[in-house]
C-alpha cells in the first residue's frame, strides 16, 4: 500500500484557504470536501472546485460532514448546519463539555472528543448525554500534550478509533464504551512506531479499513491496515516542517485529505492498495 500526491486545495492563486487558521477537514456526500477555518466553512466539489462558504456564530474547532448536514464542534457545544449553512440543532452541555476537537457519527448518535476534559462523550442528536467512552481504560483521561483529542468512526463495524498521543497508540472502542483493541508503541527506529513525546496526533479511516495517522516533529502521515499493521509513509516533504495536528479525512475513492495548519492548505493523496499499480 502506498500513496501519491494529487493536488493541493488552496485559496485563490495558491494563497492560504483562511487568513488566521485552518482547523479541520471533512468529506461528505458526493465526496464534497469541507474546510473549517477562522469563523467559516468552505465547501469544495469532488473535483476540488470551490462551491460556497458559510459563516459560523462562534469559533469552530472540528468538523463532521454527513449526507444532509454539517456539524461544527465549538467550545461547550456542537452546532448543526444545513449544507448551505443554515443553523439547525444544537448540542449544548456547557457544564460538562469543553472544547470539541473531533466529532463522529456512530449508529444513531454522535461521539465527541473533549480536549478540555480529555474525555470522549456520546450524545443523541437531540442533545441528550448518553455516557462516556473509554473511561474504564483511561481512568485519568486521555493524555494529550498537543491540546487536541482526535477520533473517527469506523462505519464498517460501528466502532470508534481514538488517537492517544502520550501513550503512542491508537485505541478502538465499541460504540457502547468498552476498549476493543489497541495498537502502536513508542520507538525511534522502526517506521511503524510512534516517536517523540506525543504521537500520533490525528487519524482517519477509509471505507476499505485503511487507517491513516498523522504525527508531528517531523510532520508526516502513515498508513496502516485495519489491524494496525504498518504499510507505508506518505510523502514527508509535502508539509511545512513546523506544522502539527494534521487533520485527516478519506473520501469514497480512497483519497486522503490532510491539512497543513501552518500553510493553511489541504494536501490530497491517492491511496493505492497493494494490488493496484501506482500511476
């Protein structure tokens, strides 16, 4: 398995997508790409043409794109928007919920990463609190020196993958909460290991089961199979050497979208299976 660089999604004339910050990327219906930054969301077609942009009522930290809606994680709440940017439902839980740095949809509920309290919660789409995920496995909370707690839903089996940076591993949880699997270890010599103080930082899972994770210092993206077996490293020279917290998302064509928060652009890669010929 490997990946080739296809293109860069940037602003007009190659400029940054946003003036101050690029916070996240998500892929929705028809492989439309959504970029979150500053106080807005920008939408691109599956061929990466700019479609439209809508403003947010607060600073956004994370993004989930679904068939008919986009969810944005903020401080203390999640805000739903229609695809053209009209506000919808709100999940507000300020007494419990801190900064929302990742959102996933699993079965009929939302899974939310709270970086303030280093916890993962489940909520109904009506805003009802359904419990915590991973509390038994991580009694002191998730350890995230980077300030970002990232997760993704695996639609093949309704599980949730969480990046646990200070433990240098990826953890898979059942939708009801128990830890189902964990893999990864600290190391500086094997390319499949996670080095530094706190890697991996972010992750995504493809419909095929391929798992992509990102690291900092140096910034790079690695590919693993569904059981955590290392496959390859994506082109390391693409990203700014000082970038970190590279957000990731897959589309239905096994294309991987990776943010570069320093340059404020999105890099696009085509992931090839071992049976495919690299173009």
